[in-house]
């Protein structure tokens, strides 16, 4: 199977889902600490999930924060040392100094909520090797299940993960239409608000068989 496109599964809350993502060769797994998210986990849950992190070829671990305090972000990331820290541009709680320091350390995975056509890659955090382009929903940092008009980013050349409304059914169309670096999926592989192993398997199969 092909590995042309990267896959990020975000908002993982249980060990079985994390183990499945590892088995399927997913590239990134996201743990969500945002107090506003239905996928929020606490540090005790994170410790349990990351107990299998030492397995060979484990996905890169991404911690997502949205409207968390700087102190909380620093404390959690110091304790668990994620590979990347996902912050949402426009988050009123994120201080510039934190954003800049994580950018310098190449630890930041910026998420940009697209609301208008992108005319220049310079607007998309060029100092970061990879960004997430997502839809905008007021009060949410992502994972809403809503897409944005893909024509807004047809001119983007820089590496990015496409997020917002990606499902097993539309993922091949999305990848063929835009040719991003990969995809970032949360609600698109859920049933009744919980990660669905069959949907994850179908999504990975559809991406890897392009």
C-alpha cells in the first residue's frame, strides 16, 4: 500500500483506538486537552494512553490545546514531551512568546482556520515545517466536522494537513483535488461521538490505496 499521504487521527481517548492507529501505520495521533472539546482528556488518561508509546514505529504524538492557560500547556508538555504541540492561530489564551518559542524549537504544529481565499503561502506560518488548514467554527479549535470551501486553498504550495469534514467517503476526492501533504481527521472517524474502528480502518485503507 502507498504511503504518499500522511494521516493524523485526532481526539483519541482510549487505548484500543491508539493501538489500532499504531497497527495501521498512522503518522500522527492527537490527544486533546482543550477544556472546550468533547474529546478532552486529562493527565491521568494521557499517562495511560502513552504507556504504549515506546512500541516500535509509534506515530508522532501531537498534543492539542485551545483556550488552555500557558501554565497548563507548559506543565503538561514538560511532563509528557509530545513530539509536536498543536495550537490554533487566533486562540486568545496563547501568548506570542509561547507561539514564537515553539516555532523556533520546531515543536509547533499550527492550525489555521481558513475563512477566505489564501493568496500567499507567507500567510500560513512559513517558519513551521507543516501546518493544519481547518474550517472555522466559533468557539471551537477544530473537530467540528464542518469543511470549508476547498477552492480557498487551491493555490497553496507549502506542506499542510487538510482538516475539516474529512471522512472515509470523501478522503480520496479531497486528496486528488488538492494534493495536500496529508489529512487530519477527528469527527470523520467517529460514530455517536466515539472513535469507530471500522471507520478508521476504511479511512486509512482509502488513503493508502491512492
